[in-house]
């Protein structure tokens, strides 16, 4: 087992430096794999939010924006690349810190840090190319006018991020917002904030202009709510639960403030009878057991063609029992703990409710016998599920998959779309035309064919229905933080001629 590092004691990162929270309160940090308290984080209040937003506002407008918001994209790109380089230099320390904070296997957090660095580098490139896209001409029907557009940063943005991929989900918002020229206040989840606070230390090391990025930690009602409703925050971007998303929308609506929301999911995975069983089983497992199922896009509803259902489930159970569930610092761990005791109890309640409603717990459903401490749950497979059951309709956010059989393609699509959510969906089949038909028929923002969960910084990410709106990643992620200005010029030497000139007499 790797040695556990000393947890850095950080304050709030505001205005380019560290600041004690206004009330001096701190929240304990608990390692979910051991249940031991390993440190603490500052608990911000509305007063701290005021100071952070003022710092971001000052950084946005300082010297007319010359140092950041209106600087050439190449200037911002330099800082984003420097942050990426520091992330790479500190990869092992950051990954270890993330594992201790969240319970994710160390192999997963190492991969997450690679993705964090890649995201900063990708948006550095887009920041640099943004200047080339300014003054794009608009074709007009009248020759005496010329028109072009300017893409400008939307202003000060509030970024509220979740605990399942702490630094990566923050980066999905921080990197494009800074690339666009915005200044930001980041509020990560109080359940996993350590690596986001370390991002503040990295910003100091690369001499990011003071106030461009501010990081406050604390509870949602005390810090997140004042940020989302703040009159001087020009936009809020949120990833998290649908219920919290509703509250953010309500607060933003009072000021007609734009929001982008990436919320929950109950994504389907459809498997037809023409597949390689073991290949499909592995994708089904990756789709719901990676990150202990704490993934908004997890394909947690498995739809199996009736011809292969029994064989598939036999193999799925065999594979699931072969997963190494252990302390996430152990080599080869593929399923760590869930993030907190509250989440652990919530998942167990889902499983017990499924059983009481008549479903069958085919595999798992309990604490692994060899792990007496920590918030661990075995990979769980639930069958005999009806569409009225809670386990079919609600997001579990844990290593739990529910299974239904289908007979026809149309029945599979109907079952897949039987949800209030619309983040993702997947289909596995060797029939390419069938896969294309289903990709069009699924009511989701993301469709995977013959796989589940691959995520690339270049491709748009987001959902429909109660999974939210707006897109992150790719060029769409940058557009999230830009506003479009039309500039039109009258080019003729002739008067406009709409009104008769007054007499010169």
C-alpha cells in the first residue's frame, strides 16, 4: 500500500492568495475507505462569497480587461498550459490525494489527472485560436452594410462542481471559462475538495493574475446558494443533482441569468443477441461499476435480448464476482468505496427497496465480507425488475445495475426511453444499421455504440430532459462562456434617405 501523504491545510483561495474563512469554521475530511478523519477544509459563508465575487469582478475589468478578459487568447493559453504542466508534475501526489478524499481506486485517479492536464491543454489551444475567429463576416442582402461578430467572455462565472470526479469535473468548467476570458469562482463539493484547493496552489505557482480563479469550499446552502444567486455573477454552471439544479435555476431566473446544468441520469444499455458475450459483459460492467457507479451517465439499466439473457447474466455474475474490491490504494483495485456514509446508506436503501418491491438481488447487494470498515458495496446485479419500481426509475449513483429483457428492437427502444432523464444511452450489436437506427431513436444527448462511457475532451457532453441542458467539452464547452456581439457598419457615402431633410430656407 502506498504511503499516505500529509494532507495540506489550505484556506480559501481568493484574489490570488489564501484567506481564512470569515467565521473561522472548518469541515472534517473523512477517508471513505477507512472512515478516518484525515484533515479539514474551510467552510465559506455568504461573506466569503462576496469577497470572492468582488475579486473575480475586479480581475475581469482591471485595466479595461487588458490583463485577462480582453487580452489575446495566446496570453490566456500560456497560463492554461502552465497549469497543465504543473498537473503533470504533481500527478502522483494529486492522484493519491484524490483517492484518499473520494475512495476512488488509485488507477482511476491517475487516469483522471491525465485527463485534467489534457483538458487544460485542449482549451489552451482553443483560447489561442479564438482570436482568429473574431470579426467573422456575416453575409447580408444589402451591399451598403457590412457586419461581423465578436465573441466575448460572458463575465464572472460561478462554477459549482460535484464529488464524483472532483478535480476533473472542476476542470471541465475552469479550463473553458478561463480560455474564454471569464473570471471564475469555483465551489467544489464539500465531500471532496482537496485537489480543487491544490489547484489554487498551482495557480499561485504559475502566477495566474490575482482574482482570475477563486476557490471557495463549504456547504451548499452556506456557500453554493449565495454564489448561484449573487447579482454580480453573470452565469452559473452546475453539475450535480436534479433537485439542486432546480434550485439554481430558480435563483438565476430572478435575474434572468444564464445557467448550464449537467444533472442526473438513468442511462440504458441495449444488448442484442448477435454480440460477443464476454466483450459485451465487460462494457456493461465498465458502464456501471467504474468509479463505484458514481457516474451521472452510468448505463445502470441493462436491456438484454431474451435469446441471450440467461447466458449473459451467468457471465455477468461471474465477471462481477471477479472484480477486486479493496482499499483503493491497493494495487489492482477495481472497485473502491463510495464517497460517504450518507451515500452508502442511500445505496443500501435502494437495494432493500428493490427487494421489497419484488426484484431479485442476483449478485452482491451487501458489504464485502473481507472489508469491515469503509463505505464499500459489492457490485450488485438486480433482475425481475418492473418499470414501476424505484430501481428502474431513480438514479442510484452506486455500483448497482438493474436488468430487463426485450424481444424486439422497438420494445428495446421504448424501454430505453422510459425515463425522465436523457443524458446518455448505449447499444451493443454487430448490425451497423440497427445501431444507427437506435442512435437516432434514443432520447439522449450522448449515444455509445458497442461501448459505454468513453469520454473525450473534443466531443460535446450533456443531456436532455431532466438531465439538464447546455454542452460541456469540445468547442461547445468554450461557447458556454462566450457571448456573441453583432457589429454592423453602414458603408455608403449616401445619406440613408428615410426621412425628408428639412428645408434649408
